[in-house]
C-alpha cells in the first residue's frame, strides 16, 4: 500500500492559480480487487491493465490549500493555509482519496502550512 499512498500524494499535490495544494498524514488501504473486464465499459479506468484488477482505496488524509504570504494590510504569514480533515476518504485506483462527508466541509482557516 506504500505505492498507493505515494500515488495519492502525487495526485493530490499541485498548484492552481495562486494556491498550493498539499496533503499530510496520508493513510491508504486497498479494498477488494475487481477484474477490469467486470467494470462497465463507461467506468473503466483508461490506463489500467485490461488483464488485471482494479482496487478501491480508502483511508484518511489532511488537505491543505495555501495562499501566498501577504505582508499588506492583512498579513497572513504563518497562517496562510486552510486545512481540510478527511478522516473517511474513499477513492478509486486513480490516485484520489476524498471524504464525501467531512466533519467540516469548509475547512479550518488561518492555519500554518505543513512542515
């Protein structure tokens, strides 16, 4: 599952506009595999091995959305991130984990970036 954990991190961390998206405390477990051919064609992962199996993922993680540090009238150094706790995240083989019913869907404002 270490490889799946690394894939989740790789798929989640990115830049978009002025924001940097990071994850920490990533824990991943694999569910039961299903034969690729047993998945409806419209839902089949595009780059999966057609002779292999596809595994659902579940686990937990903390997601960070960090904005640039501002020194203007509203300084935010050391508190320029929002944290989203995802304790019951699920996903599919394609490196994503998401909690569809998080405890706080708007995250926690004014948090320090991860170390």
